[in-house]
């Protein structure tokens, strides 16, 4: 909000929209589930995809690298380009693109077509998360917003709980292409549900490049970027290659790997639920604990994962740890920019996806030159570094006034407060 607006006691009103209710929240949540499942599905299908096109596991890992790179660029570009477009129209268009990407994956005549589909997926990921990360709160009455946001984020671990294991199971029965065909069908059904249930959603105040630069220059933004880089690099650099590790060390077949991934995903759902409410008020200790547990799990998997029981225990710990990471990171950026949630969503999405792709690429290089076990050791060490960074510098990452004057961007009553000139916002301390 500009200083003039604050001095005059006025502010830009929230964009008008009528609540879509819980059917709309569930439809958007299902869209997130489709998106997350499609993104991480290659983790469980890496080996059969590589065998189909006669490529190494590291080269097949490009299916995780490309979407992240594209999403990192698409997040700010698409958000700025569509800043005046109705969010209902944008989200429906993105789901249509997602369905087309799934179909191209399923029908790919060569590996180049798979990579092309993953490029389209990356565009959808970047735009969907930047625009939709705070959308659930606009669809229900104010007193239901916290619950709606929690429901929205359960779709992330559910992609691991249901999506990836089901994809692996379908791949073992009918080939890996069948998994992408099923995802295309689910995405089209979700698109139909959105068209029926989602109300018109005028955009919040336009998010321009200046707002993004301003947020990335704040203490909270800089610390959030550093922690995001380390923890996401650690997780995706190692977890992307967990299937080859389980096959090599635990001698697990497709059915056993499906069960282990299901266990991992269920633990992730639990971690998300347990961390969700706590992360909103105190992300520093929650994120530090999650990063520490993730690092320990990655280091222990090559040692204890030589048998199925040991691998299951470690994956439960890993899943619970990572389940807390996305909600903690998003809360970190939102708290650093309480009056610019869409800008916070863009920064979160870009940093997360860029590092995801770098992690998968780095892990692939290590796998091809060493072994999956070496990737786990490196990932564990980086995760512990992320924990140390969050704990050491998180207490200094409080919310600050925007560095560029402009209208407040928000969807709720919290936008009514104006920061005093030259002072940080009066929002609660970011790290408690």
C-alpha cells in the first residue's frame, strides 16, 4: 500500500468474488493432486521409462529436471502476464494444458516427446502454484479459511500417498504409459468440476516485477531463498533416485517398491497435517526439525535400507519430514510479505521449482558416475546444512515493509493494517 493511502486511511479493496464453497475447494484440491502426481510420477517409473527408451537412470531423471526449470521461469512470467485475468479462466486453461501434457507423455514415440510434455508441465506448475497457492481462502467464508487452506495443501502429500504408488502399480500391470493416461482422464474430470463449481475470481491487485524484486531483497525473502535452495536440493537430489536404491540394496521388486512408496506418502500426509498449523505461527523450529529429520533419513537409508523393514522405517521418517517442508516454506515467504501473498507465492514457486530441477540434475550426475547410495549421503549432508541455516538465520527473517510503494495485495482483513513509514510491518514476528 502506498504511503499516501496509509496517511489518508484508505486502502485498495479486496477483489470482489462470491464464495464457491467446499465443492470449489475440493475441485481445486483435486487439481493440485493431479498436478503434483504428474510432476513426481517419474520417481516411481524412472527405471521402466529408461528401459523403454534405452537411457540411463540419470538421463531419465531429466523428466524431473525440465519441469522445475520451466516452472521457475513460468511462475513470474505467467503471473505478471495474466495479472488482470480472471483466476477461474486461468486455472481452467492450465488444467487443460496439464491433460494435454499427460496425453503426450502416454503416447510419446520417443524420449524427446516425453521431455516436450514435461516442458508443458513445467509451465502449468509455475503458473498454477503462483496463482492458486492462496486461492482456497477466497472460496469460503472468513472463519473457514484456515481449514480450506489445510485441505488445499493435503493434496501435496496425497500425490505421494495415492498418486505415485498407484502409478507404479499401473506401470507394473499395463506399462508406465497407462499411468499417464489415467492422470489425463483425472485431470479432465477435475477441469469439468472446476467449470461447474468455481465462481468468477477477479485477480488481486496486479503483481508487477517491482513487487517481486522488493520481496527478494528483504531479510525474510533472502533467508527463505537460501533455506529453500538447500532443503529442496537435498530432497530431490536424493529422493528422485530412491527407486534404483531400493532395487539395488533391498532387492525390492515393483510390488514392494509400490508398498514402500505408499508408506512414505502416508507419512508425508501425517507430517503435513502435524506441521500445517504450527508452521503458520513458528516456521523456524518446525522447518529446522523437518530438515534435520530429512537429512538423517537420507544418511541412514543406504545403511538400514538393505532390507525391506529397515527401508520402511527410514522412509516413514523421511516422508514425515518432507511432508512439513512445502507448507513451512510457503508460510515463510507469506510471513515475509504479509501484504503481497501472490508475490510471495511467485517467489516460493520459482525458488522451489528451480532448485527441484537442479537437485534432480545433480543427483543424476552423481548416480551415473557413482551410485544411488552416494546421492543419499550428499543429500543428507545438504539437508543438515539447511537445518543449520534455518536455525541460525531464521530469527532475523521478520516481515518488512515493501521496498516498492504500491497497493496492498491480499484477500482478507489482514490487509487493513498499514506499516508505519520507515518501519517493518506490524505483523507478528516471522520466526517465534
